[in-house]
């Protein structure tokens, strides 16, 4: 890669904390979706709820919204009519609006959802035997420019709010019709359709840390959606300073977009590597399982023909990650219009997998899902491409011209 200097986009912007405003819905009412329990308490205090009742009121409303999926205060029958009216005057319960839903031949569902400001993000539901994974987005577009990634061709529009992040989970539960009925025991309920969350959609979650953390705390809350922290995987391209914070403040599983075994190649594929190189990243990852008490880290590795798929790469990879409890996900590249790479041959992927497997690591080759609806990994991009990069720029970033 010799053309990185040509790219006008910042490769690794500083982590900036933008002060968060109260999320406002229509008529200046506050949207309570995405507020932490403490924030909700403060809001209820603001409308005059007596101090002594605050905790109980928060619990009650929380359960209606996140356990039973209700969106109308009028349905919250264990609250007095007067309190329901007060809530209705000050708040809304709003989730993103589903604009389109596509269902793949293999059952994968892709939703295009609209958030405030008319922006759109994609959410993908992948059903598997005994579980179902929802891949959610954390940003509209992405500031990073991973050259194999379709989302990376769209510039960052904005961070999602916590409400918009957890809202993606809520709209998927709506579509799957998976909110339990109040008062009905879930003891004999079948396995959950939506049992896992992966933050692998659009955006770099660790560049939107606070909102991602708040949303995932809501997903994990035992009196609501109640997913275990081991069923949530956050995937980062390697924002080193935020990784320890993820362990401490979220505690979910971690996946890392690794994709290369030398800095030279990773600088091109995952340009954040120029800021935090392989050595620095691995040193941080070694600490993660101890800090978060989680079993192992997933290394995502996209298989690109002639770029990162040699047997030498596989050998280097197992050497690099030695000592880290890990699983390596091999992802056959999913091509998208204008992409600069090709998928590795099946035979080559299998050779690579064998080296990794023989070194003692699980090395599943991911079965591409939802390809017919462009829902496969790395193919996500909202239909409204406001700031699209040119083909020339994509090629320049991949080092293919000049
Ligand atoms: S792989 Fe992730 S971090 Fe890289 S450009 Fe795509 S969405 Fe952004």
C-alpha cells in the first residue's frame, strides 16, 4: 500500500466524547428507550414523582418496556391512571421504524430501519439450530476505511444513540413476535429465537462507547430482555484504549477484526493498524479474558485471495496468538459492487483452516448467510448513500492504483 497518503478520510480519528443530549421524541417529549435506570429515575423525578416511589416506578415501567415490549403507557395496568397520564404527557417509547424487511432463502432477515434525521441502518437476523443471532449496527457509516468492507465505503454520518442501538433489538423481537405475555410463565418456553447479539453491523462500536455500553446494559438487565453477557459479542477493529474499558464496563465477549498477520498487510486491510499495530493490539487482547472473565476471544479473519490466505499466514497467525484463549472465524469474502478483492478458493481456505485447527484452535469456516439479500458479513451499507466514496478512492485505499 503506497497510496494511503491520498486518502482524504481520517484513518484513525481520536476518540472524542460528544456531550449527550436528552433523547427527544416528537413534541419535545423524551424518549425513554435507551435511558439507563439512573437516567430514567432522574426523568421521573423531573416530572415530580415522589422520591420514595422512584425505584418502584422505574422497575415497573422498565418491565413493561423491556420485558413485555409495550410501547403505550395506557397498557401499563399496574400504574395508576393519573401516573400513566403524567408519563404520556412527558415521554414517548420509540424504536426505529422498519422501512424494509427482506428474507433470504436461508431464513436470514435483513431490516432496513430508519432513525432520527432520516438516516437508515441495517440489522440482520441469522437463525441457526437452537439459537438466533442479531447483528446490530452502532454507527451510520464508519470513520474507518477497512478496504474489504462495504460499510467502510460510506463515510460516517453519525453515532447511534443508546435508544437506537437497543431499539434494533426491540424491532427484531417485534418482528419475531417474541415478547412474552405478562403473567404467563416462561418456564417451558422454547429456546429463544433471538438469543445472541453481535455488534458487527455498521460502524466501530468502540468509537461510540457510552451509547453501546448503555444499550448493552439494557439488553443484559435481568428484568428486561435479559440476555447473558456471554451471549453478546462486540466486534472491534482494534481500538486499543477502549478494549480494557469494554471488559470492565460491559463484560461481554470480544471479537477482533484481525484479517492479517503482518503489519504491512493489516495496515491496508484494517488501517487502524497504523495507529495500534499487531503487537500493541495483541498485548491488550492478552489481558481481556482476565479482565472480563470471559472464555475466549474470537479472531475474525476474512479470506482474500492472494492477499492474506497463504499457509505461511496461517502459521504466523497461530504463532502470534499463542497463549490467548481464542477461536478463529474464517470468513470467505463476500463480494460487493466495486470491491477490490476476490474470495479465496475453497481449497485454500481449507488448507488455512487445517493449520489453525492442528495448532489447537477451533477454526470454523463461516457459511455465508443471506448473500442473496446482501446481508452477509461486510456487505452492509444503508441504501441512502449520502457520502459515497468513488471507486477510485476505494481502489486507492486498497493499493490497487497509482
Ligand atoms: S470492518 Fe467495521 S470498522 Fe472496518 S470499515 Fe467496516 S464497519 Fe468500519
